[in-house]
């Protein structure tokens, strides 16, 4: 179904987790806690921005909230202007499931989405989305799973729809397993979840600039590469405080350390 009233691309929310070892036999080594690096700190902030701006193939916050100011009925000669636009409360609620195969690799793409226009007056000035998307690729050598999730509301703060507020949650999970001769020989796992608290987003200059608000996060990176003797694992919780001009301050609770993050360049500086 194509929605002509807005440029919004519908995305994702769901907590779907896949990690099927399919091992003949294996004893998982004890986890070894890795030291934090600037790279992992940068990824925590970038993962959130990617979710908001549609890099995972979903809703792009840059599109803002756009709705027609009138509705045209094709059976009449001209536009019919409604005092209250019927889009208020307009809902899309559906599921999808697609499977393909290339050589020895099968791919599955599935999920669901629910999208609702919201109105504070007599015109649509926001929306809520509760959507999910999962991609799975399986072959004799791998099983790669990616989950993207969004569950949040957006509300326009001005009549141009170029300044909006949003609150809710975003999730992204990648889980890639490596196999050899039927045995699991390694994996890469990354989990990032965010609780959005009063974000205010400005896109008058084109790209989304979060000028205020806080995102609370939980992040886990775990991997065992072929040849490794121990699992490497890093887990963090903390907050991202947005400062405007594509800058943010990221605080790690466990280490009680803060970093300045440039959300355009990825440069991370300890504070």
C-alpha cells in the first residue's frame, strides 16, 4: 500500500533474537572483558542515529511530518476541503514475509508495522510507529541475523514540521555465526537499545540535528573469532545527552567516564 500523504518511510520495532548454534558439540569459553575503545563508544551513538535516519531501511526522521492540507475526491471536479482532515487516526497495520535463495544461501525478510497519524488540533501533526523488521541469511558457512526495532511517537512543534519532538525506544541487534564442517567456530554479536527522553529534532538545514534531549542506552558487543581462545565481551549502560550542532556527550555508567561525540564525523574525545 502506497501512502501519498507523506514522505515517511515506515520502519521497525520488535524484539526478535536469533542465535542458533547448530553445533555438534562445543563448550563455550569463559568471557574475557575487553577494555573500552573510542571506536565502540562512537558506534553506540552512531547506531542510534542510523535507526532514526533510516539507515536500516526504515523510518527516516529527516522526512518530518507532512500531510496534505486538503483531500481531492476523484469523482468530483475539484478539491473538497474538510474542516477536519480524515487522516487523523489513519492507521496502517500489516505484516510481511519474503524468502529468496541465491546459490547455497537462503534469505528471509519478515516483520510487521503499525503506523498511526496523530492530531492535536484538526490537522495531522505527528505519528506513532510500532514496527519490526528482521533479516536472516543462512548457508553452510554462516547464519547472519539482523533485527531493527522502533517504537516511538513524533510530534511537530511548529507549522513547518521542521522541528519535532520524539520519545520512545529503538533497538538494533546483529548476530552472525560462523560454521566449518558443521561446527560453530565463531560469532559476532552486537546489541544496542535506547530509551528516548524528550528529544527535540531540528531539520531546517536538511539533516536531522538533535538539539536537546537524552537517550538512555544498553550496549553489548561479544565475539569469538576463528582461532580465538576466549570470548571477548564488552557491556555498557549510560546516557547520550544531545547538545545540538550534531554534538553529543556520552556517559558510561560502569566506568564513570564521559566522551564528546561528533555525530557527523564520528570523532570521540574523552572529557
